[in-house]
C-alpha cells in the first residue's frame, strides 16, 4: 500500500486515519463512508453468528436442556454446526447466482474476487458462532478466541478490503458498477474499440504504462449503458487500490476555475482530479438542445477557457469521456476526437471510440456488484 507515483495507492497510515475517523465520528464526511459501512457489515455478520447461538442456549435452558452438557452431543454444538452450514451455503449460493447472472455478458467475471468476499463474510459468521459456543463453556476461553480471531480479521480481510473501499469512496463514483454486470453491446463497426481494448486500457492504467489509446470516448443512445460502462471502468480501477475520480463536465469547469487541487467535493474527501490515474468525465453533452456545429463551437470555447494547468492535466491523463447519441444532428465521434485533439494538442492515436448499442439482456437480479463486498 505504497503512495509512490507509480502505484498511486493509499498508505497504511491513510487507512488507519480513516478508520479512526469512522470510529470517532462516522459522519465526518457528511455521510456514512464505505469504510465505515464495511466495518459495520462485518460486525453485523459476527452478530448474526453470535446472537442466535446465545439465544439458542437460553431456549435450551428454558426447555430444561443444558446447552453445554458435558455429554457426548451437547445440543448447542449441533445448533452451531447447522448455523455455520447455513451461512456457508448462503454465501456460496450468492456467488453461484452472481456468476450465473453474468454469464454471456461482454466482460468476464472476477470469480476470485467474489469468493474472497464470500469467505470474508463466512469468517465473521463463524467467528461469532465459535466465540459464543466457547464462551458458554468458559468465559476466559471465549475472550481469548475472540481476541485472536479479531487480530486475524485485522491482519487479513480488513487489510485487503479497507484500502479498496477507501480508494472507491475517494473516487466519488455515483454507484458500484462492475464490468461483468454490463449488459450493453459494443459496436463492431470499424475503428470502434472492443472489450479487449477496454481491458488493456485498465491494465495499462494499473501498471502506469503509457499505452494508447489513453482517452476513451463513449457514445450511445439513452439506455445503452454509456454511464454505467464508464463508472464500471472507474470501479474496477479503484478496486485495484488505485486513484480514480468521477466528475461531470460542468463540475470540472467549476473546479478548474475555483480550485482544481481541491480534495473535497460535496462534503466528501476525494482524490484531486488533476492527480488521478483515470478521470471519468460524464455528461459532456447536456440537454440544452444545441446540436451540430453549434455544439462543437460551444465545447471548443469551454475547452479554451480552461486554465493552462487544467488543460495540461487533461492532456497527460487517462480520461473516459461520456458523450451522448451520434444521431439527430449530433457531431460524429471523429468530430469530437478532432476537437479534443486540437484543443488539447494531442496525437490522434491517443484517442479511442466506444459505441454502444441496445442492451442484449436485462441486468440479473443478483449482480456481481452486489456480491463484491462493497
């Protein structure tokens, strides 16, 4: 978790500071943070294992049965085994349903990611059950096991998941979106990028390689998933513990003039957009009704009015630009590329075009994003 210019990841100190803020003032950022939500979820998993076990022991005693009798088969032990099996099967079922729902989509599922999340949940479920059972046999034994398993939780799952969540919340993405859940269809027209090109874009960003294209322009009608795809690209990179920032074009224009180095947006701590690996630029075209050459001229003026530091940052960064339709008199993708190339003084080869068509199938009920541990 280094913070050098190559990895751009968060440091252990940043994670610990965030955890401290979450414990002492969970609303320090004008709302619940993703790191706080993750810790609260794990406490919930522990409680769902611990509390039913304790309640079951009370019920056994109420019916005149000693739950931790030293006989060959203490009734509480059987309850604990059934409870542990139930939660394990439930998590396995969620992973299988998410995999099945994403079958046939454009992008593959990161199965190992899903199993890690399921394993984390099961770990806390089983920890709660084990601490409850052992604590009924011996309070000291239960306390010792609780301390040991809590230390393991800090060193293994928390060390993996909390930096991931910290990067995601500082990206200020509007939702959790995974590429595996993308149900749209990439156009196969000439000079249009494929799913493999998008994966290569992410691989280059993760390795901090200067690959081309590094500016992706996304086009599509309403409902084709253009914003979802852009946000999914940002989500995947932030889940690699890398820096991403989501902005609308209007928000960037405001930020570029006021304070482009600001690390706060809408009361939340964010990565300054000029120093991220990938910038997600949404809503490049508003609903003003301007089309054709007039729209190009409007955007040309906005680009030229940007301060030099902002223009230089856009030139050097990897940017996902989200445009709208290319029908009804709207400029063609090549016209948009030409505009950005001229105004940002860039080579044509640094741009790539993604054109989306109508979704092939509805999004499944159990998505990969829902089973991603965020």
